C-alpha cells in the first residue's frame, strides 16, 4: 500500500469523521500530502551515494476561506502531514537535517481551492535556516516549481548528521538528471522514477490519456524509459516505442503531455 493511501486511511478515522466533513471542498488533504512529497523530490540535494537531504520545514499557504475552515484542525493535520513526509522520506531513503514540521498559513492572494507549498531545510542546531523555496499556486494537482536559478540545487543549512566537523572532501562529480513537465522540474534522485495518473506514482500526471502506472525512467549510463503496459503507449523523440534510451533534451509524449528529459554533469 502506498504512502498516500495509508495517510488517507489514517485521516478518515480522526475526530469521528470530522475531517471527512471539513474536507468536502476543493482542497483535499491527500492533494496537500502529494504536494509535500513533490516538494521533497524537487528540492532534494545529493550529498553522496548514501545521503540525499530534503527540506524538513514546510508551509502550506491557503486561501482565506480554506484557511478559516481548516485552521481549527491545523495542529492535528500538521502532525499527520509531517508523519506522512517522514514515512515517504524513509521509503525514498531521504535524510532530514532536523525535525519535520508542517504549518498552515493564510495567503490573501490565493482564491478558494488554490494552495501553495514553501519549504526550507532547517538544521536542529542552527538558527540560520535556509531561505524558503517558493511554489506557484496550484489546485489539487502536481507541480510546485522551486524558485531558484535553473540547475542550482538547494543547499542544507548545515552538514548532514555524522559528518566530522561539517568538513571533508566534496563528493565526486555526478550526473544530475531531471524531467520538466509544463515548466515544472522533477529531479531524478533515485534509480527509478514511475510516472502515471495514480497518486502513488513518483510523478503524478493529471491527464486522462495517461495510465495509472504509465512508464518508468531508469537512471544510469545510459538512462532509459520503459513503458509499463500503458493503454496509449509512449512516444520518444517522435517514435512510438516501448523502451528507449534518453539523452539530454529527449522529448517524451504520454497522453497529451510532453515531458523533457534533462541531464548535466556536476
């Protein structure tokens, strides 16, 4: 069972079903949970082969009506969301610099049903947190593009736990890989990345022409893409295929969605 599904089931049993009534609106908790997962993926920093650091302090900005409706449950909801982030990080072998916290805030510029996620890496032993990563307003869908110069991953506020004195040799040069969907970057920080319409995939694509588990990108030398028995198949650089090698700039079409594969050294 996926992390989001378990989170949804736990939420259903809270406060005698009160959450179920409160969340009969455009902003659903499972959508926020999915956005937090993607915020981790988009802002993951690879320290070495054994350690990938992700943000641990999250702010979910809501419209005034949504915030007023959810604020009475913000404490309990924040704990559940933080627990979901920890579970997801364990599954993906991510590391935090400090305790995981999720806060709800009101944003005057958002309309009902829209939300925005910001994050930062906050070390437990420092009072100088990393500046937050901003996200564009979204409505129950995927994608929160990090607001930083292209190609520059976020740097944690301090060394990872266990690093001697915070010093040591820099990790060897590695190939960075990511995909871009409608201008949103999704970093490939694990050996495989599954794309599809299901909320349990690594990257959810909200497209009726996309299967629940549509295809899988396998990072390596070379990086490849594999169709997972989808209904409509995949097109890579203009060719219908079930498996293809990806190069920097490769165009992948699934359903009516175009995906750009990118890679760079360093």
